[in-house]
C-alpha cells in the first residue's frame, strides 16, 4: 500500500551527552534522507521524542517505515494505535485521614498530605476552575519543576496555580489519524481544558483539595478530597472527546513528563487484548523510560472482567490496578399497588411523579417485529411506543442485552416514564438522568412481574434515592475489573493491587451536560479501573513524600506486601463474578491497598533498571533492540531464560513440572536490627519450603536473598492454586501471593 499513516520510530535510550536539540536535528536528518528533502521531513514529522528517550512520530508509507526500521539505532517502527479511556467516602474507607482509628501517625500526616510530590495525569485534561484544584495553603512550586502551562482554547497560564503546576496537550497523532477536529460538531477544546470530565475526575481523586458539601445532586454528600491533597498536578491531555487516545500522542506525553520532573504518572487508559509485545507497546515503552528515571507509573487494569486473562498494562515495571467496591450504595424504595415494598439500586436524583404510575412488562408492550428475548431486555427498537407511553417498564437482563442504560434509552424513546431493570446485581450502579432507573435482582424482578401479571391495573411508586453508608460488606472485587493471569507474561502476577473504583464521587467538567433535563454538574459519581488507578497514584505520591529515595519498585512492593485480602469484617474477600466467588490474586493482585500500613512495610522487594533489562532479555527480544533501549552494548550476555526470578512481590509459576526453586531478595526499610520468620500457606497440591526461613538484619546487612522451593504433590494437569509467603517480625507483616499451576510433561492423544 502506498497510503501514508502515522508511524512511531522508537530509538531507545538517549545518549546522555546529546543535547535535546541535537537529537531533534538527527531525527529530521534521518527522515529527510528517507523522504528526499528537509521540507518533506518537516511536513511529515509530528513529534520528536528527545527528553526521556529517543524517537519520533511521522506520517510514512509502509515502504518508508520498512526502510527506517533497518536504519542503525532504530529499535522498532510501529503503527500509531488508538487506545481507550478506561470521593468523599473512598479515602475514609481506606482510613486515609489525619487521625487514623488505630492511633499514631498515619500516612496522611506522615507525608504532610503529599506535600511537593508531583503527580502527572495522562487523560482528557482538567477543568481548572473546579474547587478541587484550589491552592489554598500550598507552598511555592518546587524549584526542580521544569514544566509549563501551554496556552490554548479557553486555557492560559492564569489557569495554573500552585496546585496545577503544568498543563500540556497532544493532538498531532489524533489529527493525523482522523483529520482536524471540528469543535463545532464535537464539544471539545484545543487545549488542556477538559471537555469530557474523565481527566478532571481522575486528577481530583488523586490530589484534589478538600471541598466541603460536595455531592452528585444530593447523593454521596460530604467533604470531597483527593488522596494527596497537597500534592501538585501536571496535566497531559492525550485523550479527546471521541474517547480516543493515540499512541504517538501518549508517547509524546511520557517524553514531556519525564523532562518536566513528575514523581508519579497516573494513566487510566490502555488497549484491550491481544496485548502487543512490550517493545511494540507505547505504554510499556514510555513507562519503562519513566521508571528507569525513578518515576512511579500507575495504570488501570482494564474493564473487561470478570473474564480470565483480560488484564492489560501488564509490564512488570508498572503498578497495575484492579477495582474494588466500598461500603456505600444508593437505594430507593419501590412500592407496588398492593402495598408490597422492595428496594433497588439507583442514582436517579431528578424529579419523581408525586403519585403512582402504571407499570407494564416489556414483553407485553413489544413492537410487532421484536422477538420475546429482545423485548424482555428492552433492546433498542423492541418496544411499541403507543403501549409504552406514560408507563414504567419492567425489563429483564438477557444474555444478549446486559446493559440497563440500553433499556433506559429504549423506554425513553418510546416515551416511557421509568425503568425497573432486573439483572445479575453488582455494586456498580448505572447512571440514568432523564427518567428513573432502578436496578433490582432477578428475585425482586420476578416478584414484581408476578404482581403485574395478576393485576388488571398494576401501579408502582418510586421513593427518592438515599445514600446508605457502612451497611455493605466491602471491599469486593468489582465485576467489570479485568482479571489475570497476564496473557503476555503469565509468570508476572497482574493485577498488582486493588483500590476503590465503584461509585466514586469526584470533580467533573461542568461544560458537559449529562442530559437535556439534568444539565451539568461539578461533581459526578463514576466507576471503572480508571477510578481505582488515581487512588493508587495518590497513595504513591504520599509514599514518595515520606520516602523520597524509594524506587518505583519499592513503592509498589510497600503497597502489595501490606495489602488486605480480607474485607472490613475479617471475611476473605469476595469477587463479583457470576456467581460470586472467593477472590484470588488474579482478581486483586496482592489485595486491597492499605495506605497506612504501606507507609511502614518493614521489608521491600526492590529492583534496579538492570533487573528490567534482564526481564526483557528473557522475553527473547532482539539483543540489539534492547541494547538501544538501555544504551548498553551487550545487555543480554548473561541473562536468564526465565522470568521467574524477577524480584517482583509475588511468585507465579504457570507450569510447575515436578520441582522448581525460585529466589527473591528483600531490603530492610524498618528498624536496622530485626529478625523475620517465614510463614507459608502453600497452594493446594504443592509443597513449599523457604530457605533460609529466618532473616536477620543489622547495621551491616540490609539486603538478604532467600529461595522458595516448590514441589508438585500430584502428577496431573492442574489448575491454578493460590497461597502466600509472609515474613513477620512481630510488628510488620510482609505478605506476597504464591500462584502455581502444575503441569505434566506430555499429553497422550489417541492412547
């Protein structure tokens, strides 16, 4: 094909002595040599990546891209890809407050509220006028900061302050892919200003200031705040109102963030499976160079659950976050004409009819051409508008139509006045703004159906939505949260950690009208791993304020090894699946984050950049490509063929045949003199021994290595089983998951 598309020419690590402008000139020179002139190169190039790593994005034909891929120093040439975007209560639920219930100094006061940590957010931008981004009581911008506020449509330097200290926007990759955006047809700003709300929500979740009397139209009212209220925010707008974010723009944002000097990067976006190789994945490439420079990169795990092997952003150097529930919900009463009452979930906070309304069953008001299954679930176009008009409609979730929002749109178009949607019920409450939507389980739905079919004139009345606190067991792993194991590297446990991601209240962009009836809001409730990701970003900022010399691996380890695998009542954590089940590390990683314990983990599983290099070598990637990535001549000379000994805070063995030994190294970050004993909960069907089982640290010994031996008890083709290894000194509990699947050496076919 002679057609031209955006390609990313990735050239790996920068030579430390080269000035960024010289790097830029070399990129233009390469491109000019291939395209035939300097002018052609100027016209084709979109970005020159020259701060955190070397490379460029340009419009190229496939032949030109192939020619550049053979150029000396080029690691990879990859096509521009389109990636997707993935409160008051949640931080209290995690006990992140100035006076933790256990007493003593919690992470919030110990970190001085995240003072001077800088969180970079790659998202849809920010609404700077939000009260969450006031800079009251925050000191001067840190001198080390090199970023700036880039002006654009309805955004200039005055929109930044001591809270928002940087704002940039990246659209060249998007426009090269789709053409120039028409902002009259699409509500969007050609600037860092957020026209969507998603970026404002994630930024305020991570580092929002305290805002009293915040609520979503009266629901979830209280003091809204981010995890690190005194941390600074640097905004990198890479996603646009269409929901698309291109890899060329994302890589440019990583390059800028590395140059600017962020401490943490929060990235609530990604690409659904199949997962590209790490050397072809811009999120993996950009995050690798950020982590090498000491920046903790936090990514969402994806929203494709509850199915196995759907987790994304699975590079071992990033912190991959699953979503959990909290102990808050929103309920409304349903009163039938026979005075029977039921309760359902709702987030509808608009006007209700003062009197009872007529209720109909969807199958009884179907359109002539709709089959029963479509009508039952209120699939688009399945209802007869004449029969629906003025009525509440009872719909049932089906295999083909699972979304209550689809039912709402269908009923609304047919001029109905409300929806009761019977479904497999999870804690994630759907939003409906124009007409009431109440979600119930199948049992309640069946009872309401029995009433409607046994009564000549069935009636129903809805009560107002109420916020219910502390009456739900939590946390549970959210139904939608993507599950492990990683389809790319199953020996690296993903997700890493779980944080609140269901029904989270945070700031929103008031330029977005939620519906014609409701208009805009300043705070909104939303769900997704996009919401859990900035919770971990906020905790990471607090940890960096307390422990500025910790590496990204130490920050990750502190959270993973202190996480909870039990809920608030001491029961083993549950996973919202169909049906509900006991959760395991493929659902929650190390567990649900416990920020106060993470501040003092005792031991950490630390890593250096060279460990990640050995991991890349073990993946079998081209030696010269890795050499360019890391500016080393022979990085894979003595590297292992296995990923099992990478010093991550977990041990995952996808194929255990007989016996196997794995090593790990822990670094003491607690009292100088301490002794830790090993406690093993072996995965069923496996014997596990630890040697040595006692670790003694003193003033001269702060790093120790141990081996963990695994032996399968049965010679059968097994499934994954789960256990744990915990080091204890009487004060600290340092726990890592053990995940093992036994394998036999061969299968007999036609035996």
